[in-house]
């Protein structure tokens, strides 16, 4: 799952080398914390959070296939 998040985020940013994904397990929820370069932050969030919500939707759907719960958080 971490590879999926990294792949999607790297495709969206100008500086793919600066993409970092940290996995935090919290009970039955897995949180993928995405960190990107300062200039790419807007590209990951998108207008009114549309891209961020799309990332969360894809990760949530992929996690449901294995009966897990997952979400994406964008950290600066």
C-alpha cells in the first residue's frame, strides 16, 4: 500500500525525490503521512482539496479489499 501512495504522489509533483511516506499504525487504522517539497504542496492538495480527497478515496478502496482501514494525511 505504501508503494501505491508513493507512486501516485510522485506522479503529481515536480520533485519526486522529495516525496516521503511514513506509515503510522493506530489500532485498526493505518495512516500514510505524505511529505513533499514546499513548492509541491499545492499540487498534492489541489483546488479545494480535490486531489487529496481522491488520494484518500483510492487508498481507502484499496484497503477495503483486505478488510483494513487506511487514510492519507498530508504533512508539511
